């Protein structure tokens, strides 16, 4: 990246060319204490291992590591990180106020071709001096990652940017998400509706409805983030760019007959 005033191309245009959300370029460490950042990293690692853990179990886990914190802090950090235990909850059919919730369309569906079903999700990414959020869009049949973006907040904008980038590649028949506010927002669903793409939403608390993208984001953490903790937003973007290129074009998947996602998506011989 070239700083503003040092090149003819604007910062916005540079971000567009590199597929970086502009908030990622202007990233500044979030105003959390060093202790809270440590706790968030530990919570993220444990939640990645046991996504069915809620605040009480995670609180006990943190206490077992000799950190004296109350459960209120754990709950606040979990909200900030976007973490929620995966298990069936009461009243799960009630939509979020002001947002339309769509039915789950994938039950019993045989997925046998590319661009039949895409899905997306968001995950918390710890860094040495702060944290960011990652969203990625995947084709279910091939496991090919069509697009991804990062942001320093859980705003809807960076999810819409990832969606528009993916739709510039192809159009799926069905797009599956969870019921999160980013994906149930009008600004996100209207893009899909205008493109005449069927919208499918997971039941709240269901662990397997969006399993492939969940596995992808877990692999990102175990195979890149936890091994090479980035120091800032730019280093994170560069590392993720390298990782997703590896994932799409080099990483052999047992479930795909030891082929790469790009091979099944038709982008690699």
C-alpha cells in the first residue's frame, strides 16, 4: 500500500484492488487492555476447540488457567468477539426484531455441482496487538473460497463487500447463512434477492447447518493464525491472502478425493 499523497491512486482504490475493507487499512488496535486481549485469545482458542461451550464453561476454563475474572467480563468479551455457544435454544423460530428470517433450504438436498450452494460466516481473529474480524464465502460442492474480507468491527458493510466480490465470479442457486444481524440485514439480503438467489438461513444454535464454512474458518486459525500471529491489519491481510491461495490451489482435501477446491471449481487442471 502507498500512503495518501504519495501516489496518484487513492487509498479507496488501492483497497478495492487488494480486496481490503478500508477499515482494515486504517486499523488501529481496539482499546482493550493487554489482559483482555490475552483473555480473548484464550477464549477464541478454547471456543474453536469446543464451540458448544457457553459463558459459564468458558469462565471456568479461564479460572482454571489462574485468571481471576468474573463471568460478566467473560460475557462482555464473548459479545465483542461474536461468540455464542452452539446448542438448540428455546423460541428459535422467532426472527430478530426488524429483520426477516428465511427458512433453511438445505435439509435433504443433494449437492452435486458447483454454484449450487454458497455459504458464509464471520470469525474473530486475534492479533499480537489487537483483533479483527474475517468473513469468507465458500462454494459447498468444491469448498472453493470465492471471496473474503476483514474488518475491525462487526459492521454489515464488510460482509456486503465480500458478497459483491463473490457475485462478480458467479451466481449461486442458494446462499446459506446463519441468522446473524449482518446476514439478515436488508442491505445483505437485498443483494441476493435482486440477483434472484434463494436465501437459506440456519436454525439458531445448529452446529451442522453451515458445517463446511465452519471447518474452513477453523482451518484458517489452526493452520495460519495460531501459528503465525499477525502484528497488524496489513500483515493479517497478506497472511490471509497467502493462506487462501494455498487453500484453494494447493491444499489437498481428503473429502474431495485428494484434489484441491480449485480443481473441482474448474480453475485448475
